[in-house]
């Protein structure tokens, strides 16, 4: 009997370790699959599952299923309040793409979104639509302000205010601004331009002042050609704006001479229409802040 017992001990199974090893590998595989599955969380689905579990254990869910995020771009027809318009423009165009739309109390506003809960492309499209809506609202408010400041001149046709693309143009006949061949502003012109400067001070947009003449040649010591005359007239308007509070860094001067006519110069009416100063308020352009250099004491 003792001899048979020793024979059984000589044939013990030496591969018993494979069973716990296989269990360990299976657990590791399940662990890594679980970690991979939760590495990218969809906040909407996660909240839906969370509310389902909460309803199963505690009662009614706390948020609707599925979770509604943002609003559609098709509902952007409502007017934005002025503080919202100014806030969007002060933030600047590069920042709007990171701001999804949300809807509250019947008005469009910019809200914060949970990462992963919305499509980034959809967010950018809706934010761009909001920016365009704000741009249109801002231009409309500027147009209303300019028309109010120049109401009398607009009514008699001396001043024309119109939208052109993303810009607002204020076209002023030089008949009320300058005498023939001169770039000095008259008293009536000063009053009108001061009223316009007051309207421009309400907005930070860049302003381009353009001078135009008819095709009648000029050759004087001050103005060898219509280039110099048109530029000098635009510069006179810019100086008056600056004296009335419009920041100089917002403004630029352009002299077109006779090379951008509105009508033919073959008639008196056509030449009168071509002699003008156009103040263009750039809808998308805001004045750049001046760069301030500090003296560090270093010698050049």
C-alpha cells in the first residue's frame, strides 16, 4: 500500500497555475475594455443613463430624455438686445466659434456647453449665424443714429445714408462742404460734420473718409491735381472728426480724385453728384489699439 501511494504522488499535475493565470488575463481584458469604453464620454448620453438610474432607485428623472442642447440656427430671426450685440463684438470674431447658442425666455443668448455634448461644426455654424445677426442689428442701429443726426440734410437730399454690404456709407455733397477748388470747410459743413461725429462716437468701428471730385482739371500751388484736392478735402473732414472726439486711430483718408464717379461728367448734375465726400463706417472693422512701447533704458 505504501508503495502505491508514492506512485500517485509522482504523477501530480504541474500545470494547475494556468487556471488562475487565465482568469487574471480575462479580468485584465475586461478592465481595459471598460476603461476604453469610458475614455470618451458623451455628456448627453451619460446624463440620460444617470437619470434613468436615478428614476429606477429614487423616482422621477431630473432632466428630459433625450437631453436637448442649444437651439437651431433657423430660430435666429429675433432681435438681439443692444448689450448682447456689443458683447458679441467686443469678444471678437475668433472667439464666437467656441460659443454655442442656448435659448432662454424666448431670447437668443450665448451659453456654456459641456465638452462632447454638441457637434463642434454645428456650434460654429450657429455661432456664425448669431454673429451675422448681431452685425446686421448693429449696422441698423448705426444707420438709425446717423439718420437722426443728419435728419435735415437727409431730407433735402444733400446727405445720403445707405448700407453697402457690411458697411454703412454716408455720402455728403461737397456743395455744402467746400467752395470750388478749396479744401477748407464752411460753417454749414462744420455743423453737419459735428453732428455726424457725435453719432460716430457711440461706436468703436473704423471709419474711412473718401474724397471725390469731378473731371475738371485743377493745377494750383496747393493742389497740382484732383488727387491732392480730394485727399485734402477728406483730411479736413478727418481733422474735424478728431477735434470732436473721434479717436484718430479709427480713421483713414482716401483720395480718389475724379476716378470713381457716380455719374457721367458730361452734365452739371453729373459733376455735382461726383463732387462728394463719403464717410464709410466699416461694419466688421474695429479700430486697432495703439501699441505702446516702453523705454527700458537700453541704448540703441
